[in-house]
C-alpha cells in the first residue's frame, strides 16, 4: 500500500464520521420520540413501522441518488423564493438518505422495548402515583433501554456501512476508496475503504455496547467509559476537518467523474493549485450530468469534461459540425447559458468509440460501424453504465440502424474484461484508454460522423471565471496533453501489474509536460 | 367514628357490560375490610375505583370526606398505599429505591428517604442488608414484603391490597398475613384487601364484604357470616372455613 493512498485517509475518515454521526443523531432525534408515540398509540404504530420498513426496501444507493434531484428542485424553488438556494450535492442528500435509513431499527426496537414492558410494572407505576411522563422516564424507558440500545447499535452499523455509498453524490467518505478502487481495479484501495469502514463500525458498536451494558447495570463507570470513548473517537476523527472550516479564502474544489482519466486530471489540477499555495478539496466519482450541474451551481470550481458530451447532453445537439465548430459553439453557449468558462482544450480527445477484439473483427470482416450494422443481430453490445442512455448512442443506433442481439451494462473496467471473455463482442470504449492498444483492440470507423468529437476541455465555474490564482495555476495546459501521454497515464493506473495510484500517474504526466516527453 | 372511605352509588361499565352495579359502601377509619367473592365478582374493580386506577362510570368516591374526582389520579394514588399479587417491583431499581419511589415522587429530601427506608425494612421484618439488592435477588416472600414497605413509605392512612398473598407458599403467606394485620393495628391504617380465600379473610378482617355478579350480596363481621346467612351463595362460600375448622377440631380431639 503506498503512502498516497493513506494521505487522504484522515480527510475521508473525518467526513465519514461526521456524516454517520450526524445521520445517526438525527435518526435518534426523530425515531425515538416517534417510537414512544407509536408504542402508546396502536393507530400510529402500524403506519410508522410500515413507512420505515418501506424506506429500508429501497436500495441505499438509489435512496442517496434520489435525494439529489429532489434537493436540486427544492434549491431552485428556494432560489426563486428567497433569492438564494443551497447545495443539493454532497453532505445534505447523504445526510437525509442515511437518516431515513437509520430510523427503522431505532423505531422498531423502541416500540418493541416499550410495548414489551411487563404489565405488572406498568400497573405498579400507575399504582404508586406516577404520571404518564414519569412512568415513561422512570419505568418504561429504563426497562426498554437494552432493546432500544440494540436498535441504536444496528442503526450505527448500517449507517456507517451505507455512508460509503455517498461518494457518487459528491460527499467525501471512505467510499471514495471503494469507488475509485473498483474503477481502477486497485484492490488495495478497495480494501482500504472496506477495512476502514468495517473497523469504524466495529469500534462504534463495541463502544455503544459498553454504554448499553453500563446502562443495564446502572454502572456510571461503564457507560461513562463508553461515552468518553465515543466522544474521544469523534473528536479525534473529526479534528482534521477543523482546518477546512477555518476561514480560508482560496480553497478550491476540484471535481472528477468516475473513471481513471478523470482522477488523474483532477490530481494534476489539485497538485498545481497546491503548488501555488492554495487549499484544495476533491469531489470525485461524480455522475457525468451531476458534474456539470455542480460546476454551474458553483459547488465545484473546475473539472475536465469532453466536447461531445457537453454538445449532446448539455446543449442537446445531434448534429456534428466538426471539431473546431463544436468547441467554438460550446465556448459561447456554456458562457451564455450558465456562465461556465471553457478555459482550454487539453489537446487530446477521449471519444466514445465502438471497439472489438482484432481477431473477431477480422473474422467477421468488420471495419466500420456500417459493417457492424449487418452483423449486429448476432452480437452482444457492452456499454458503460451510462452509454445506452446517452443521446450519442441513440444517434449512432439511428444513423447506422444498429440492432444487437443483446445489450449489457458494465463498470468500464469490467467492460474490457467482458470483451476478453466473450461476454460482449463490441464495447463502448474510450479512445484515450490505454487498454485499446494494450488489449489489441480495433476501433471501428464512423464514416457517417454519427459520433461527435470529444475534445477534453477544462471547465471553470462562473464564480471562479476571473480567478487569477486559478488561471495562473492551470496555465500552460492548453493543448499540452497528447493522446499518447494520456493513454500512458491511464494505462499505468488501469493495468494489472505495477499499478500507479492516480496521484502518481498525475505526477508522471506533469513531469512529461515539463520535459516535453509523453 | 368518621368514614375514611365512602362509595356513593359507584358503578363501572366496560363496553356496555356492567362489571360493577351501583354500590354504596362506608368504611370507617381503622377498619380492616376483606372483599371476597369468585372471579368476575367485581371485587378488584371495586378496589381500584378507590384509588382511581379504574375510572368511574357513575357515582362518587370520597376519601376522608373529599371527593376523589377533584384530585388528579397521580396525586390521589401517592396518598394511598397499593399492594398487588404480582408485586410489580421495578427490576432496574434497588430494594431501597423501590421503597423510596413514592417519597421521591413527592419530592422528599434524600436523607429523609434513606431514613424512612431503613425504618420500613425493619417494619416489614427485612434485613437492612437487602437495601442495595435488586428485586431479582429476593425470594417471593421478601419481594412482597418490599411491596408492602413501598406501599407504606409515604405514611398513607389507607392501604389497598389486591390478592397480596396469592402467589406465596402457605407458610410464607401466613407469616406475612400476620405481619400485615400487625402493621394495620400499629399504624392505625384503614385497609381494604381483595381475596378469594375466605379463611384468610375471616382470620384477618374486621368485616367481610361478599360480592357476586358486580353486587355486594353480604356485608358483616366474620363471626356473623360464619354463623349462617340467608343467601345460599354466601352460605356456600362460608362452608370452606367451617369445614376446615371442624376437621381441625376432629383431628386434635378438642
């Protein structure tokens, strides 16, 4: 495990702890009183438990994803009503989804604990003259406490585990290791995220267990030790963030989508900014559409996108006027629509290209998309997770009349594997991907120009449009990266042996830029 | 002699079914009354109307001349001792804390509560060393003694008991019953005890109120009731202690 991997650990762990602790705290604040009410009123009990149970059946990743558009909508409404909105990305959607997720075990155990108190105890409490409130606080809650605490422990473990899924909505967490590691097949990275979050969950569970035992035995020393342990752990884990909250005028947020090239370019930009003395936070693994909206909203300051992606997905264009015209069109339109600045094309294209194994293509006599159309009904097409829902694909499908036997979706990494193992015959490759050359693939020609050009372009948010330090740090990237240099960098991260981390690949790429060597 | 407890046309109906017919009952200060009858006779319901654990459908209850309807339930119940079969000690509290629960609710000083707890443990004949134990560590008889001590903690003048010895073995039962009667006399209490055991009622009470079908069917001293009663249901109930007594005389040859 390299040092670059662990250097980000304090920040990721801190956010993971802040997120899980806030969600659990908020979950307790809502589910405990609700549980007390539900235990007292059978009419409320069923709907409350059913609703909490329903939330649990929604996959947690989807629950997190759903909060983003919901909050975006609310933010826009707030903008209309009060003049300014709020960030729909990152902490807030993660917090809300995890809070909902943490509620069921607490609610269920509170109801079970309170309704499970012996009737004789309830009668005794009434008989000695306790009010309803005294009966709850002095009798029922202390007696239900072990059951309630068991629910809290379950909720804590669930929340800490599910917090790893907040990465795709732009919240830094230990999940960053898992998502990036999966993407680059860096298993050391995936394990770092898994072990980190599992260790955190176990530690919190043990400390909560101590609080539970102490409360049960009414031993102040035991539950005190548990609470002190939790507090020390919380403070120690969160301490690295204190610097982030200190007023610091030049903290830049660099964004990245969810593949190797994006990680490398984000690290390259972050390195340059840090070299100029600026503070940088990274929001990586953003969805393609999420990244652009986040930039337009000023939630990230800069990231790299691709001209064809913006052309088709942001501007909704299906025509292909050529490389230069697309760039010019974007420069003007993005500025006009969203105030987004297209700072510079980086010099290479990362085009969507349909690719096949060389032997298979030769055997079937396929050189272009037009050749492919004739053979497609016998072939399986593999796409990355978003390819089939993109307008570019719809355009290619329409222009060439492509009809495949089957279409399957893969993580980009596994897409290349699928081609090797025959689970897919054609894939949606990326032209800057080092694996095209390394795996001996052929890129199919596009004689009708159905796919737009995909020049990598550096985008800057409206609020940083005239930010001199940012422009200075990123100067010299204009047309500086060749497709060969990018392929080499990508391959160094994606290959199976002697893997580099994105940070190392970014440093190597930067070194090549300075010496003029790819 | 003033009446400590007065029931004035008290009745209780659950879901349209009358559990307790309109009943009058006058209990003088210092009397030990046993409410007897079969299950479903309405004796526990009658008992619980006194401390408001059962809300009245109609009628009025007066304690020491004041209508209980004018008091809120918790305030009323803190002034009346209550002991029941399942004891209902709080398992998460120590013996001392269980005994001190009503004084705590009444806001007594901790020192005064501690003093009273020591006093009560002696009063119900329990070793002081039990004070720090949890109820789970006690025997059934010890638990019920704690239950009695808890009921008496805030010096109530009225003690209500619902089958208080029902769950105990016969030796423990007799010893505890004797102690309760002793405490009744010593503390000048007015006691109302529900029991289905006529022999126990005859042994402890000054007065036996026999109930059936939600009504009082007999109300007299044990002596008078044992001598004979016009109501065949009352007669049937009184058969058991009479036969026991006759058999004992036969065996001992007196």
